[in-house]
């Protein structure tokens, strides 16, 4: 049984630790054996931390020997997206700009994982500065989908998704600005949750678009997702957008009962551009909910059609502002040859940023420029308010919304790299949720051509418990959470 430890869920690994069937060191060594076997095929990691991880595992075992138990993550190997600060460990954002950056502090979520006794095995690959939908925009490597290595894992958190899907970590953290947790979760057959904006601290997350970014978990099943949320959620005085409220126990939401739950199917999420097999899988999931006692009705999000242009104006504008700090002076990459400050600034950014990052900076700078601010950014913010109101109205009649996560299954590596607009369409079902700030989760609901299909459950603000309950009940009556790629 031990030679297949990498196939366990997080809670199965934790149970084996608690019962003394395995040590944290054995668990960590098994994960690194798996990483050595699969990493040449999937390229999920930028930085591996084997010695540090084994030190943490030995500390966890020593704590167990003293009778100390820090909780459900104690001694369990976890991976972290490489845009979250880690003390003394490279935090590159998959960019040449930060290739040698070693932060002097831990981000809050990293500190919380360490406090919970988790073993951090490495930092995962991503689209540069989290800008992309395929993890093909990394300055260092292209991550591949464990279900079929000719296909993308999704993005921008593709490394985090691929690592868990391939058994190279029991769970991982990603960041989600417009779908960057949920879309790769869908494409890699995982559970991925974007929490309500303000529920999980962003302190120590390298900012892409500050009003949209959120950190959340990738896991193999819904119970593991609840465990991760218990560890990372909560108020943080270091984050000015963090919300102070009583923290619930997310594991308490895991009830196999959806009787009376009202589920809405927003018609705008099933229109043109959504593959038929994806629509069929989500509608089949709705039928399962009805057999379990939930009610399903069609609802409308009238302004959903504007979500993509709203998102790319707001996100690009905020990225233009946030990435202005990378100037060749304070930290990060500096062009080796320049004549004066203006030349230094231009050459550093030209040489340090990749094409997609430059594209979004240019778009955002244009939208914020004099004469265009009102026409683009200001108007996008007004329509953002209307879209949020659409969600509020929908939740007056239903408890959760059910939609596709990605409009298609995973696409081939290189298929969309020459067509940025087609790539942007990959996020058509996920960006409305970030714009509204509500929570949403992707979980597997089928397969097509041997590749996973994901469905998205959307909840009210700070109502993660209801979507966890709905997801858990669905998972108990289907076998998708037990499926693993034959990598």
C-alpha cells in the first residue's frame, strides 16, 4: 500500500499519519519519488525544496512523538504557486524580472500552512505574473496536463493543478484573478475553490489585479478542499481588503444532503462558445441534484455577456499600475547596459517581461490614459456594479448557481498561443465571479476524449459552506473524485 501513497487524498494521508501507519518523512520521501518520476513529463515545479521539506517532515514526526498534533495538515506535503512570498526561497512569478528574487518574509497563507505543520515541497510553475490560461507564458518552462501531456493544464495556476493531479503533492495553493484556480482544476480533474474576495489574505501574494486576486486551494476531493480552507481562511490585519468576521468550520459543511437546496442554471453560461459535451455534462449533474432532492431552475445574469471586456479592462489597468514597481532600480532584473534612467526603465521592462505581460500592461496603460479613462476604465467599473447586482438578484431566488467551468476540455499545447483573443475566451465562465467577488468552486463532472470536464458551483458572498455542501453531496453520488490520470 505504501508504494502508492501518492495516490492518497490529503485526508487519507492524514489518517495514516495519525494512526502511525506512516511517518511524515516516509510520506515526503514518497512524494519526492513521485516528483522524480513525473516531473520530466509535466514540468509542474519551478523550485523544489527537498531538504527543507524533509527537515519539516522530521520536525512533524518529532512533534507527533511528543504527543503534539497541529491539525489536519500536520506532516502533509503541499505545493505553493510561485507568486506567493516565501522567506529566503525564490519567488519568481515565472518571470525573468524576478528570477533571483528571494523575499525576506512569508506571505500570510504560507505562514498559516507552516503554523499548521504542513510540509512545503516546492513552488509551482505559472503563466508569468499569473497572466494566462494555459501556463504556456512562463519564462522558464511549459507545464503539461497529467491526463495527456500533449495538452495544457490550464492557467495561470497550471503548475499547482498539475502537481496535485499527478500525485506530486496532496494539495496546492493557487491564485485566481479571472479563473486561474477553477479553469486548471477543471482541465486537470480536480476540486479548485476561489473564495469570496477578502476571505483569504493576499498579503505576500505578488499582485496582478488587486481588486480581483484571491488565493485558494487545489485538492483531489471536496473534503480536502474544506481542510485547506480551514487552514488559510481568516482575517489578516496586514491585508487592507481582508474582512473581519467569525471563521466557520468548513468541514462541518460536508453533509450528504441537498434536499430543498435551490440551484439556478444561468442561461447566459450555456450559450455560444460552450462545447456540447460540456453542456451535457453540467445538465446531467443538474439531473443528479434533482434526484437527490434539490430543485433546479433557469435564472438569468443579464450582464454576463459584458464580463470578458470588463475583466480585461479592469485587470489590465490594475496590472499596469501594479507592475510599474518593476523599474530596474528597487529590486528584480536590471538591464545590463543603459544610458540614463529612461533607457534603464525601458530596457529593463522590455527584456524582463514576456509578451503577454507586455500586452496587458499596454492595454491597461491605454485604458487609464488621459482622454480614455472615462470611456474605458470608468465605464467598466460601472458595468461591474451592474454585474454584481445581477448576481445579488439571482441569489434572491436560488442558493447556488451551477455552470460550466471551462467552455471546452483542455486544448493542445500551442493551439491558441498565436490567438490571444481565443485564449481569453477560455475564461468566459469564470471571470464574472471575480468581478462580482463571490465564491465559486470547480469540481469534475465527466470526461470527453479522455480529458476531464469541470462544473462550477457559485455561492453568495462568504457562503462557501453551501457550495462545499452541494459539491460534497454530488461527489458522494458520482465516481469522478476517484479518477486518476495514468501518467
